[in-house]
């Protein structure tokens, strides 16, 4: 029995062994630096050592801040990254975005157009209307919290409290009293003043109130288009055209009515004026 390896396996095996020997030599050289630098002679001229610039480094630590009561830089980075990840949720649930996007969705459904305008256009329009409605609130947050914090006049904690006050005031103006009382009772809170309400009570009460208001506005949006559907279906039934779908016949009349009354301006005006800013 021939135990010799085939010829085509000899070179890879030799290459692997040589690589292992070379790697072990490098490890020994790093762990045992025994190289001795030669000492120059007394009368020999020694060239001055050239200083190499230190490489750029980024150090993030969780040590204490420079001033007492401040949050360290590492914790500030963690807080900022957390807020950035939660920014879509905060925009949807703590601003006017919820009411606007729900009403625009109801409008599209009432007209019988499930894909026009598209979801991207509805979301984009709702976002810019949210920025328009929340403009005074954002300006107050900028002047009362952000600019004093950047100027060093406010610490991190007081700046967050100052930033939450205008947003909390906006939500309380749009929230029904019964919704706030419902969540206070649900959480077994004692009788609390309005200015002392925690955000974990204000935010869900605000969302429930916004959904209630948007559904009421959606009901009134459905009424004129529902009348057109009833008229078209009645006329088709009286003419004996039962095979003709009423939704297809009513769609041009819905679009014509919406364009004639300048529907987009009416809807946007109603949405903006519905907020007590």
C-alpha cells in the first residue's frame, strides 16, 4: 500500500506549514521584544529624532461631566441616538400628524380612489402640514430650550423640561377632559393639576382625542360622496342598468364635485383651523 501523498497535495501542505512558521515567528517577536538599540559612540554625531504626528483618535467614555449636575458626553450621545430612533414615533403621536394623515386617508377612501394620491404623497403632505401647524410650538421650544442650552445658560435636565412644556401645552389644548380623566382613573392617579400631569398620561389621552376628532371629520367628508353614490345607484336601477357598477359611474361625478368646490383648500383649511394653536 502506497502511503506517499499525491503530487498535487505537496505544494499546498508546504505552503500552509511555512505560513504557520512565519506567523509563530511574528507572535514571538511581538511578545518578546528583545531587540537592543545600539548606543552611539561618544564622539559620533547623532541625528535628531524626528517626531511623528499622533494619529487621530475618537474616545467616547461614560465618565462624569465637567460640571456637577451635568450629563456626561457619552450619555448625551446615547440620549441623542435614542431620540433619533424614536423621532418618527414622537412625530406621529405628539404632534398634529395623526389627525391630518387619518383625515386625508378618509378623504381618499370616500372619493373611491384607493391609490390616488399615493401613500407617499399623503404622508408628505401630512408631514408638511404638521410642520406648518406646529411652527409656533417649535419656535417656542427653540427659543426657550435649545438656544439657552447651546449658549450654556441651561443644563441638560432643565433644557429637556423647558422643551417639553410647549409640546405638552399643545397636546393639552387638543385633548378632551374626559380622556385625561379616563387615563388618570386607569392609572389610579390622585387628583392632579393640569400643569402637573405626567407625559405618560397626556400622550395617550392626546392620541385618543386625535383619533376621535379625525373620525368625526371623516364622517362629514363621507356624506357628500355618499349622496352621489346613492343618486347614481338609484338612477341606474331605474334605468334597468343593474349590471353597470355604480362606483365606476359615480367616480367622475365625485371628482367633478371635488374640483368645483376647490376641495383641497377646504380640507386643508378645515384641518389647520381645527387645531387650537
